[in-house]
C-alpha cells in the first residue's frame, strides 16, 4: 500500500461490505409480508386496511432508502479501491472501445 494512504484499501472493503449489508436490510424490508386475512374471513374494517396499507408503504420506503444508501456505500468502496495505488495497483485505462480496468493482485 502507499505509505501515505495505508487506510484506503481497508476502508474500501469496509464500505463495500457495509453497503452489501444495508442492501440486504433493504431486501428484507421489501420482502416483509403484510398480514392478510384468510379468504373465507369477513373483510377487515376500514381502519385495519388503512393501517396495513400504511405499513406496506412504510416498508417499501425503508427498502428504497436502504437500496440507495447501500448502492452509494458500495460505489464509494469501489472508487476507493480503484484509486488505491498499492502493490496490487488497479487503474482505469483508455481503450479503443472506451475505458477498461487494468490491475495486478
């Protein structure tokens, strides 16, 4: 690792790992089942339906925020990892078709 930035690679791995965990929390929130009555039961009162709808909207919002924050953390980790010029240096290089990643491990 570069003597001036020994923190960069571990922080990159930490950010990416935390981002994956936050995305997992978002997936769990988005997949959380809402309670529904059995098909033979009488329809629930209006207040119960509104509470269930509010709970579903809240879970969806939490999932969407978690996905966004998790993706930003993973992207930050990838950027830090790409910018680290340690012994296994990685670089973005121009190619005929656009941009490529070159590196050694």
